[in-house]
C-alpha cells in the first residue's frame, strides 16, 4: 500500500469513528424571571430537519439534566414543565 492510499484509509477511518460516537447533552433549567430551578421538567431534542423527538429525559431536583447517546448533529432543545 503506498503512502497516499494509507493516508486516505486512515483519514476515512478517523472520520467514520468520529461520526459513530455518542455524545452526552447536559445542562440545567431555571425560570428566566426568578432563576428558580425547574425540577421534573421534560427535556427533548429534535433534529432541525424534522419534528421527531430523538432524545428525551427529565430534570432532577436541582433542575439538571443529561441526555445520553446523542449522535452528532444540529438539534433544537425543547422543555415542558408544570407550574
């Protein structure tokens, strides 16, 4: 295998490995008016090209959340809470 072919194979492998990785999206929710945390809120991610919820979870008692195994892409973050 010549050097150029070897280099191209290595680049392709690196790109395909990066695309296959899972990511964790994390953060905290708080009310914008009084900065109180929002425990028990539902968090959802949708791909920007459609409206299908891909990943979802809830905030803990501190308003923190983590969405695991998200794929690389452009998403919109949605929240729903009572009160």
